[in-house]
C-alpha cells in the first residue's frame, strides 16, 4: 500500500478550487484529519501558507496543486496519477520565523511566519528604526517605509519585490531587507545566519507609527519586534521532481 494512500483534500473558496477538490475526492476519496497521511491543498500561494499554518501540529506533508494566480509554492494541477506523483515527490522541510511584537498599549503578541516578518509605516511619516542582532546595535536610525526579515521560502515574494536577495531553500540564512530606505539611502540590507535573534525598535512611535505583520497576522502601532527562527515547528512540502523548490528559485533568478 502507498504511504500516501489516505489523502486529505483542502481547497480555497474560489469556485475553480472547490470544483476541483470535489472531483479529486470522487476519484481518490477523502480521509479524515485523524487518518490522513498527506494533505493536498488546492488554491494559490496564499491558501498554501494558510494550510501550512493549520498543519504545523499534525506534521503531515503538504502537496499543493495550483488553482490560484501565482502558485510558486504549488505543483501543476492534474487529476490523473496523483498517488504516483506523491510517491515520487521531493520533500522540503522548512521552519518558520517567530515574531514577538509589543504594541503601544503594552500588549505582547506572538505569531509564526513562513514567508517573512515585515514592519511598515502606518501613515505618511517614514518609519525610524533601530536594528539589533543578537543584542548588538547594528543599524541606528534607519529611516524607511519599512523593513522585513525573510526566510528562504519567502525570499522570492515580498522580499524580492523590495529588491532583497533570493535565497536557496536550504540556505541557512535570513534576508534583512529595507523597504524604500531614505537614510542611509544606499543601504540595501543584510544576510543573517538563521540562528540569530533580530530586535527592531520603533523610534518616535507616536510621530512615526509602525505596524508589524507575520505572514497574515498584523499588529498595529508596535514599539518593538523580536524575530527568530522557530525550530520547534516545521512543515514538510512536497514538489514534483522535475520542478523542485530549488529549481524554481534558480529559474526565478534567471527570468526576464
């Protein structure tokens, strides 16, 4: 019997994804959350991130099939031969970032991020930030629209749009990337070892309020944001052998 014989299908709420999920369930059946040995997610990258967050506790591998717009985290959609595709798929294990944010009211919030933790100015005033790495102040008074800490998994997303580097999925690095830096104007960010701890302090928070976001979880008017890799959580993603995550990252770097 295949190690992936009990499939749990989940889908985004778009009509195409819902119809496709129903069709696949008719062909392969639908395992319960308790009995499943793999999750197949139908949707786009946003839904894939949601599925990863929801399955940290289960430890089930996740195979995405693209029924969204971009689908960088997804495999192509095909109803036939799914069991064989799952057996032949390459696995990639990822750890999220843990964000601990303290807001102006003194409340503390913790959330996980697969892609990135980002800080963004709340109003027309540019943000002013201090950045410390492992307790050592490295950037004093960065004036910018924001800054983000990205995992290799998220390096092709918002990080890349902000002119940050693309990281191979197995790189033991995080990308620290400014968003529209004004002072120092020429600073383009830094590559950090994955195990460091990053502390970002918001200067002049009443004049220059800043929001923090871990994937889809947002905290408004933050004073400090602490970011570190969370090795207590991991997710296993499955990719077709001809289109692995490292292959996608290489292709992205040479795309026009």
